[in-house]
């Protein structure tokens, strides 16, 4: 397996001889405004440029969209991604929206698994802040999707890989790890908050608890920078990892590739 960090939650995963583009946010830096009611890096969204030309991201076999928030699938991705590519999403609702964008081969992930060539993809649960009454209130008020999903990848002669998605560390994550026993886990670890003080995804302490609870797993920290409402950056997380001896934590720079 090969993991290439692109920007924020966007990555390319090479697994069992297939390449998956994950959560494409493809706009130029500052195209979208900062997320309101929370911290801000002051650079808008995305808060940095892509690490490669957009066309380099289209040499892929499929796309996975874990949910429809702008930093996981944006209007530039909707416009520029080749419409024939197989595109996996979490629900009928998301599939209908993707079909409206003109994608011809939209497939819905399932907890029982869905095959793609020699790979089985399993939909896994997330808590993207929806269990928090305050965050849930704002989701509903602004008519923003509450749901997100993760994905487990399984194939013969490959390590099992768990893309945790936009989630805090909670029982659903630990139960997924116990059920599928992945050797590698990618966590979204920007510590994003919405509104201020209310967690949307993992921060350094979520990562610490996950790694202390499952010490044999190799962990990739993605979605660490790139959005306005991040509270964790790479420098902070690397210092934290060193202080807490998290030797199996990988924190790739944008454009960096890690082979397992």
C-alpha cells in the first residue's frame, strides 16, 4: 500500500494495484471563505495551494467521497473530475447529488462490503461532531450534512487499511478497529472545531488515545492542515508525537508519499 498526501483530507491511496483519489478539494487557496464561529488561520479555504497540478490527480481508478462538505468534495472537483470514473459515496442522498453533477458511475458504500476488482470496501461509522448538541444545532440551522463515513480496505496479500474519515475518537472507531484489525489507520487530525470549542475531528489527544489503545497499529495523520478552522498543525503534532513517543505515527507533508 502507498499513501500520498495531497492537501488537507485529499490523498491518493494505491492499494492492490488500484489508485483511489480520496475526498478531492481542488480549488485554489482562498477560493472559499473561512468557516464562521470558530478559529481561523486567516487564509480562507483552502488555506494553501495544491501540492501538484490538478491533472496529476486524474491518473486514478476510482474516487471515494466520504461526505459532501466542501473540504471533501468541492465545486471544482464536481466540475473537473472525469465523469466516467467510479465514484464511491456514503448514501443515496449523496449519490443523488453526485449524479446531478454528471457522474455516470456512482456506487454506494455498504457496511457489508462492496467489491472493486480484488478489493472489498467496507463503510464504517463516524461521529463528525453530530453527538454534540451545539454542533448538531448549527448543522441543522445551516442545513449542513451531519453524516460522514470511513472506509476499510481489504484485499489478499495487502495489509488491511482503515481510512477513519471525519470523526472524533469514539466507540465507533474503536469498535471498527477491533472488528477489522487493520494494520494501518489514517486519521483526520486537524482538530477542526465548529463552533469554537466543539470538536469535529480528531486532535492530538484523540490520536494519542487511539495509539495507546491499539499500540501495534501504524497511523497516518492526514487532514492536519489546509482548512481555516484547524487547531492542529504538523509542527504541533510532530512535537506532541516526539514528547509522547508515538513512533508509529506518520505525519506526511503535502505531496509526500509513504509506502507500507
